[in-house]
């Protein structure tokens, strides 16, 4: 039997498009690959407080409000580094260049980042767009609805 390999798929929400904007949410899920099979792990998400107020244009993207973040601690370098630990062979993000602004080599060490946006551009060059949501509807993917 082949050795299990873990890919940590992550997404972050921030107060802006580049640092020094702050991370206010990290969501991730591990994919464990072994023997030609893929096991999808538990989805995890955590909100963080921010030092500077989140601007309305950022809230319009992620819909996280000041009330959602009230009383929460800001995201730390230690939190970011912990996401690269615990056996993850690679971090995976849709637009890894964005996440990579916060998950720098100082946080992830030698753990590489894989970009599903770059993959989508190559696999579906004729798609009407390459965001996760455009691809979802264009490929007619059926997703489980959650409240």
C-alpha cells in the first residue's frame, strides 16, 4: 500500500487585497491521497479579530462584519505556521498568489503552494471565467447546500 499524502486546501478572507491587510478568516480542509483514493477531511474555519476596521468593499466580498469579529484575537504568525505543519505535503489555494502574500515562506517553510486557478486556466481555457463560482456553474457541479 502506498504512503498517504496530505494536501491542505485553504482559503483566507482579509481586510484588503494585500498586506498590511489582516487575515480575518482561515478555512481549510485536508485531502488525504492513498492508493488511488482520496479522503476528504473535516472542513475547518476560524475567524480572527482585526486591529483596523474592515472596509465596506472587503465586507462586500466575504460578508464578514465587525460584529462577527468583535472580541476575537488577531491572526498570528504562529497560527499561519501551524497550517503548514502536521503532515501537509502542500498547501492548495485558488489563486495561491493571493494567499501566498500572507502564507509566506517564513510561515510555510519548504511546504509548496499549489494554485488551482493556474490549473483551471490550463484545463478549461475556454471557460467564461475561472473563479470557483463561475467554474461551479459552468461545469454544472452539484454542491451540498448548508445553512
